[in-house]
C-alpha cells in the first residue's frame, strides 16, 4: 500500500539542523531548564526569518514571539490560553484542519463553521464571537487568501473585539508564482533564487494587512514541512505582544517548553534557507506529477495555490466509495470527511519520490 494520507515528511532533516542539535546536547539549557520564551539565539532567528522570508519587522508592529511544541499543541491550546469558554464563539472554515474544532471544544467554547471566513458578514454579527481561525494556505484545499481579504478579516474582528488566529504553517509552500514563472515542467528553481525571491503567501502581520499593529492578531508557523522537522516539534506563535506575553506565562506553568537542544536546532532550521529552497523544489515536483496522474485516472485535479495536498472531488460522490476503489490499486489518500467534506479526497505529496512515482504509475495504468 502507498500511503498518501497523513502529511508526515519523509525527507532528510537538514545537516545544519542535525549539527546544531548535537552541538547543543550538553549546553546549559540541556542539563538545566530551558526558557519558555526561547533562547536569545532562537528569538533572534525568528525575528530574522520574519524579516527575510515574510517581509515583516515584528518589532515595528509590536509583536511578541513564543516557541511551541509543534503547531498542533498551539492550535489545540489556543482557545484555552485565550481564556475562552461557555458563551464564547470561535469561527473556523467549514472545511479545515480538525484540531481547530477540537481545541475550541476543549476550552468549552462554541464552534461556528462558515463556508468562507473571508465572508465576514457570515460571522461578524454573531453574538459572542471571540476568535476567528484563518488558514492560508489552507489544509486540505490549498486555497490562499489575498492580502486584501486578510486585511478585511482583521478589521472586522477588531471591530467586535475578536482575535484573528492565522495559521500560516504552509506559507512558504506557495505555488502560484511557480505557475507564472515556469521553467520546463516543474517551475522555478529555488536554488537559483535569492532569499527575497522565495515564494510566500500574504502574512497577517504584514503592516499593510494589520494596519501597522499586531493588536488582536496571532500568527502560527511550523518548521515541520519547510525543514522536515515534524519529529522535532518546532513551531511558534507571533503576534499581539500582550496576548503572547500572557500565553508564555501559562505555557511555563504547564510545561509547554521546547527542549534546549531542540531550540538550537530550530534556530539552525530557520537560518538554512538553502535547505528550504531544496525542499520547496521537491514538493513542487511531486505535486506536479501527482496532479498529472490523478487527471489521467479521471479526477479533475489541479495544482493547489499552496500547501502540500491535492484536493479533489470524488468520482463516486462519496469519499469512502473512492477510498475502496483506490485501495484496489494499493493507494490510500485521506477521506474528505476528516476535514468536513465527505465528497472530497486529499492526496499528500509528503511521500518519497519512489512512492509518488509508484502511485502515479498505478493511477495512470488503471
């Protein structure tokens, strides 16, 4: 069976990250307790990454940062750390990452699912809205929100005193520019591009989007996909200084702290932009091959705007019926029901080249 369901990276961890981890194995924050807010080196690396890769000066928008033990716990604890509960409403896309809903339920707040978060009229007048989840690029659909839509969401949330929670974990997996600047069959060559040429989707903390202030905006980012560090559990929250500071205090008390050696590895991963470009190319090539094979099989597949998945409407009208047919070929995608859309399937490009090529061969010959 070829597993194209779970988005778990399979490629090597960058050598720079491995070396940093080993080098910090006996550092002071390895045999002693590490700082919840991250080492000075890690904090500087996050600040630099935002400036060079996202075009955002965190200091200029008064944004704080705190590292998290992977992005999933950050998502799952978000509503609780914002002290939301009974009577509070958290808005999220109807088709989305399941942990948004789980985190809201853990806090005891109410989930409000909408077709499109950018349609602010669908939630702005709902009593009790305290937070709004935005996911761009979206998991599972790959959709990307333009800067103007992001700005409108933030402005509407501020009018009602709600916090925008912008999950941007796939921000550097932006394929729109690759389609516009194709070279051969598989897009631009990241290894030939400078840091500023790295594709990136709009950031909620960009001054033009957040009107120059991080107030009521929190951005999440993870190194799991850009640097193949899912097992390292390295991510962070950046945004509204007051909110981040309060969250940091609570995170310290519940032990949500990245181990010291892993903090050193995380800083190395943020700085190794060459490794990120290399991974960008791998994923783009795999997605392109997968899209072509799915089309040959009969799906109306197209290259996503972002993220690492091909999201297709089923051929049989139900994800489980299609899953059964694909299982006969030895291919396992994710059923759309997991994300709120029973009539869809999600195929992940986080598989080896050999697995992707084998899946493509099976689809093309069916």
